[in-house]
């Protein structure tokens, strides 16, 4: 097995990590990351720069989306030499096995692998399978990969969109719906010794632990700085756990956070270390709330509060179509509470002004909103449970459906 990902945010690596740890037993694998610095630069530019955001959003809809897909695909296919050599060398040096499975969690590398798949089969004499996991609930056309043998998506809605698009373009396309793959640690039940999440909101003196993971593009640092300061001023009950990757863009933010009371700063040297720190944070501490973008983190809403990763989610403003569509996913399942809502789901959208957002969070504590959102008896609706889109076993389903698709009962004959 070859797992590929790109350094465009943490989402792709988080999903890759979840799939690696849940893979069939005794199955060897290699992790292959893109070294394309352009991908990292464009991700940051379109996440932070106002002009970049505008161009990026325009390129994700209608005529401009199709033009972007055409041009970007041509660019990727034009630059195949390095990845072709890397994968061919990996296959040729791997002993035994009649098949090679390449699992892609970023559309860029998936497009490139799809373009060279037949050439690899001819050169190595191995059957090469390309399996794609879409890392948001998005129907962006860029994810409809030519050469993919199987694509996994988080919802039936997106599957239908892809199938329709593939037919209009004459692209062979097979798609399966599974709950979004999450770390097995996050889906474990909270140990008895850690207590109950909702009790922090039913008591008047207990500590309320808030995780603040910073996105790979370090988006919204000014907003988060003000939000944390305002919350700290509203109540000494709040304790913050800020996770951030060390870079020139985050130096001032790290310095500011270090000087704030009741604020713990966890600094990672790279993306892999960031994911490790994040999981350790949830494993060692009962986190009650998490302030995050509605990126791939949105899908923690599909597990219950009785699980380690089941904190109530507080979303900042979405960046890009994929985050808007992730919110749509949560709204379809009734998992998102907007301002004025009377339901008690798994996530809340924060106000755009950080000072007002801090007041909104404190009101959520005092009103009992967060207590209800993290209650032990929380349950999903019948329709949501029957959808096949909810639950903590997405990574397991990924492998079950893949093995079934390719007629494998065991992994032994797969590189």
C-alpha cells in the first residue's frame, strides 16, 4: 500500500493517518507526501489573502470551476516525472504481491497517479489500484478523478453530484458513501476516570477546557487572539489549549498566547507532530469545547459526546466552498445550531465579531446550551442514523468496502 497526501492543510494528513492506523493487520505500507511547495503556497494564499480568497471562491463554481479544473489538471499532468519515478521505484523494490493499492487523500496527487496508472501497470507488471478519499463533503469537480478505481465520499448528496457530473464528462466513476474516517482514538469511549463532559456546564465552579487548534494555513489568528482574551476576561473557569505549528507566520501569535493566563500552548515542529499533539491533548484531557474552522474538523460532529473526540464544536467563518459545504452537511443532519436556533445539536456557528462571539460562548454556558450538546444521553435522529453517514467507524468501513470491491479476503497479496 502507498498512502499519498499533500501539505495543503492538516486535513489530508489527518485522514491519511486514520486510514493507516485502521488498515488490515500485517499490511505493509509506505507514506508518500508531495514535495510541491506550490501547493502549500497556494493553500495559504487562498486562505488568508483577501484577493486570493476572492479568486479561489470564484474558481469553485460554474464556468470558472470547469476552467480551473481543466487548467490545473493540465498543469499537474505536465509535471509527472518525479512522482512517476518515485512510485515506480517503490513498486519495483517491494517484494511479492500481485497488486499495489495507492490511497490518495488529495486531489492533486490523485490526478497525477490516475494519469500514470496504466503506464505503471505496464512497466511493473503489477495491478495498480487508485483509491481516493474525498476529505470534505464537497462536490467540487476537481475530486472526480480520471483513473480512480474507487472513490469514497461522506454523503449520498455528494455521491449523486459526482455521478451526474462524471456521466456528463464521460468519466468512468465508482463511488461509495462512508462516515468520514476519524482517528480511532477520538472515537473511543471516555474512560470512567475522566468524568462526564456535560458536568462542566451543569456546575458553576468547574474548569471548562477549550481546544483551539490552528489550521495549517494559520487562518484567523487575530480573531482567535481577541476571542481568547475576551473569554478569559468573562470567566476564570475557561482554560485554553492552543495547538499551533511553529513558523514565521505564527511567531507573534505564539508569543501573545504564552503570556495569557490559563492558556497552554502546544507547539508542533511539523504537520505530523501537530496531529500527534492534537490526539494526545484529547487522550489526556477531557476537552469540553473546540474552536475551529468548519474544515475536516467538522466531521467530529458525527460522533457522540460520550467519545473522547466528542467536544462541542464552535465554528469560525468558513473559508472556501468546501467549508461552506461541510456546514451544509451538518445542517442537513440537524447537527449545527445557528443564532436563534432552539435545537441542541453538536456544533455552533460563532458570530463574526470575536468580542460578540466570546459573549455568545459564555451565554451558551449559562443558558445550558452546551450542557445539552454534551449530554451523555445525546442521540442522533433516526433519519441521520439510517443515512450511513454518521458514526465513528468510517475508517473501518473504508477497508471493508475496498476489500469487497477488489475481491480480497485478506491483505497478504497486496503490496
